[in-house]
C-alpha cells in the first residue's frame, strides 16, 4: 500500500472505537501481538497507554529478542501521538520535505531546540472513541519496518472493531 497523508487520515477516521478501557486495551494488545507473531519473525514491543496520564494498560513483546532501544522508540512515537493527536506515519509524511530530514523539518516548523524526543516513524497510533473529543489513548508497536509497525496496528484495530460490531 502506498501511504499518503490523506490515506492515513482516512485510516485514523475509520479506526475509532465504541469505547476504551483496560479490557479493550487488553483485547487490542493481544490481537496485535498475535498478528505480529503470526506474520513476522522479528520480535516487537506492543504498548498501549492512556493519553491523559500515560498509564500503561498493555505491554508485551511478541517473543524474545527485543532490545532496550525498542522502548526508546516507543516513548518517542508516543510523544508524537500525544502532542499532535495523529499517527506517527501521518506526521512523518506531513513533515517530509525535499532535502531535509524529518527531524530538521520538525525543528524548523515548530522552532524546537531538540526534536529528538519525537519519533516520526510509523508505529504510533491515536486511540479515539466515538463521541469523545480528543485522544483517549495511544498504541505503539516497535520492532518492524515502520510501514509494518503502522499496518499491524491498523489491522488489529479493524479486527477488533469487526468482532465488536
């Protein structure tokens, strides 16, 4: 699939949950983890937290072999979703400028002295609930190619929604 800002925005609009609590986080996390184990040999971290408090609701690896670097990426991706309320893949596409790194684009556009706390790489996704303004949570996957990190989250949310409707 070819990603565009518009196609990612459409995914975000489609992936709105009817509700969200620790039970939903558990179900979503398990769906994503299971899909990662079935589709990929590389280990990943699956992380789901509340947006307002960063309270951790789900954390698991898909298998042995993740590294401390995965959590570094998780926190950087989470920071993007929490600050801008959109997926890290959409933010990456929006910040891509010819001749500039994404980090330099962030630094220039938002006048940041240190954009390194943000990771505009696929794999961070906002959790939104129908009828609720703003974010209620964030899902992050780290360990695959950024397109796969993003896609496995979207597929997991769609699978969850299909079960609940």
